[in-house]
C-alpha cells in the first residue's frame, strides 16, 4: 500500500545560479515530466522552498526505492540540475489530500 513521503531535492552542479528556474536547461522537458508524475498521482504536491536551493515534493509511493527509480527519469536528474537530498516517510495529521 502506498504511503506518503516528504522528498527534498536540491540543486546540482549543473545548476546555473545566474538564471531563474524557468530558464534552466530543458525547463519545459522537466516541467512536462513532473506534471506527468502529478497527473499519475505519484507527486501529490511540489514546489521550491523559497530562500533555499531545495524543492519539496509530497509523494505517494510504496518505498524510497520507487521514488529513486521514478525521479531518475527526470531529465534534470541526468543533467545534474537536481538530485535527491532526503526522503522521509510523512504522516499527514491535519487536513487532507484527494
């Protein structure tokens, strides 16, 4: 049964700090990939953490191995623009997710 995970990804060595998020190499391919994971219900919520180099994803998966496997397909992973920093099981106590 799928559980919720809080996944932090951080900028990699290829990140161009002089450019905004939407101007990084292959932005549209990355955005399409992530939107696909959201449409499938794998990524529940996601977005950059302001003032940091990190992105927070709330993911519905069976285990950390599944998360690594699916996020390895992100073009920004192979281009070293983003990599996984931390995967932590998350228990939702307040509110609800569809």
